[in-house]
């Protein structure tokens, strides 16, 4: 896939995910302009603050997961990844997060794999639950495992196919941009992505990447 085509997929994905919180900001401003009741104005301000936080957290996550965040070096502090995931999923308490990553830094490509697997697994928790992220070093490589557990898990079949390399390049859709990025980064390192069946309320995503 050409880089410009992949950039288009990412832009479509970003616009889709940011449309809701940005739209809520716009609606809140319009309501605030017309509302005179002090209690309702206070409620509008609360909603605006919540939408602003959601937008900022999503932008921080996407900048690290898709962009060139983390400085000019080859490695990134894993604390940045943890903060990004907590900002995306851990604010409202709907998803409990477990962080089992002892590595203080990871390569940018490995961190992008971790973040995008976390994004896919977190989105699959349609009714909330628990999201655990683990990394273990083995020689010159890192094993990355993301586990989603909840009352209902829904993994888009297209994401599963893309993660495991079963989708043709010209058939990749914007919703699968994160999965395609993971597949490409892992394939470059000679690895593959394992995806468990989402049975009994649990989904496992795992791979190995060069450290």
C-alpha cells in the first residue's frame, strides 16, 4: 500500500473518532449562548469541559499511536504509553486497566504495536470490562500481550482478518487502519499477530517484536 493511501486511511479513522467529542463541544457552545438559567449554564460548562478532556485525550493517544510523538530518538518512555491508554479508557471508570510492563523504554515501532493492539482490544469492550497490557523481554525481542475481558466483547471480523494478514491491501477500510499498522510493523520484524476467539468474555491479542 502506498504511504499516501495509508495516510488517507488514518485521517479517515481520526476524523471518525474525533467527530463525536468535537461535535459535542460545538453543540455545548450553541446551548450555552442561548441558555440563561444559571444551573443549566453550569451543566453546559460541565459538558463542555468533559468533551474538551475527551478530545484532548484522544489526540494525545493518536499522536503517540499513529504519529511521530516521543521525541527524535528511536525509543520512547513507556510511561507515555500508559498515560495515553489511561486517558483514553481509564477516565470514566467503564474500563479497568492493568499495566504489566517493566520495560522503561521501547522502540517507537514496538510502542505503536502495543498502543494499537490496546486500541483494538479496548474498542472491543462494548460494555466495559478490564484491559490488561503486558510486555515481556526474551533475548532480542519483546512479547506483547493485550487481554480484554468483559460481559460482551465484539471484535470486528475485518479487524481480525487485517491483523492476521488475510485482507488484500486494496481492500483495507478506515476502521481497520490500526490493525493494518500493527500487521505492517509486526511483518517487518518477521513476526505475526495471534488473535484468540472472543469466547467466554475474553479476547487475547499477542505478538513478538524486536526489542
